[in-house]
C-alpha cells in the first residue's frame, strides 16, 4: 500500500490581488513544478496551525491561515497525497524561498501559465476565472 500524506498549502494573496506561487527545487520530489507553498500536517496540529508553521519554516514569514478553499486526493507513483489548500494572508515579513527554487506573485488569470504539480491543479482550476 502506498504511503498516505496529508499536506496543507497556502493560497496567499497580496494587496495587488496576486497569489504566491512556489517552484519546487530540482532536488525535491516532484521537481521543477509549481505549487502553493506548505507542507505536511504533524500529529496533533490543526490544518491552520500546520500551515502557519510550515510557511514560517519554508518562507520565513508569518501568515494567518483561514478557511479551507479546496481539498483533493491525488495518487502519485509512490504515494497518495491529500492536499488541503487554505486561503491565508500575510501578517509579517516578506516570503523568501528557503527550500524552493523560486517564488513569484501572479494574478489569478495567469496561474494556468505555470506547470503545476498535479495535486495543486484542482485548486488552480478553482481559482482561475473561467474564460
């Protein structure tokens, strides 16, 4: 049976109504694909606590995690991920890529121009205005 992982991902919007996108580094699993930043939920953590901790660790800034925006399960070759995308707002600091190769802020309508990790695609589709 494949390993199951519960992961939270932050949909952080800035004052220009742009959303933070993170490029996975070449040495991460699912390399060189874009994702909403976040990470695994530890035992005993709420989804919001996990997301706030992960963003502090990965991006060196503070956020306030809000409501769940999108939740889906995706099966990769070696594991199954439950990805829970949560709307969040930046409280303090400027996001810096500590583990990721790059960060960019994009308008919602431009999100589909990136090559997203498969588990993040349902949230991207929900965020993107239909044409």
